[in-house]
């Protein structure tokens, strides 16, 4: 009887230990999954922030390029207008010089 009682206690303690081990395994698995999910979420958020930053940088570059294009167009128009005015001034000066030569 004593041997069977000891055997029963041994079986119960092994069963109890295996149950504890299973609970520990479950907790460990849940903790690992939770850590993985947290890392995945953090990586997604970081990726989103990087994407948003790159989008804003791209928009700023596009805006700057448009301003440069606009300034270049205005400068070209101003240069063309100045060249036309200079040509007219030179033409008027030549006409006056020709007129002055005829009158002398």
C-alpha cells in the first residue's frame, strides 16, 4: 500500500509539473507573439513616418523646382524685353545719326 501511495504521489507530481510546464510554454509562446506583434507594429509605424517624411520632402522639392522654373521664365522674359528695348534704342540712335548726317 505504501508503495502504491508513493507511486500515486509521484505520478501526481509529474502530472503537476508537466501542467506547469505547459502553462509556462503557453505564457512563453504568448509573450513571444506579443513581442513579435509589438515589433511589427513599431516597424510599420516607423515605415509610415519615413514614407510621410519622404512625401513631404518630395513635395518641397517639387514646389522649389516650380519656383525655380517660374523665376527662370520671368528672367528670360525680362531679358527678352530688355534686348528688344536695347535693339529699339540702337535703331532709333542709328536713325537719328543717319538723319543728322543727311542734314549736315
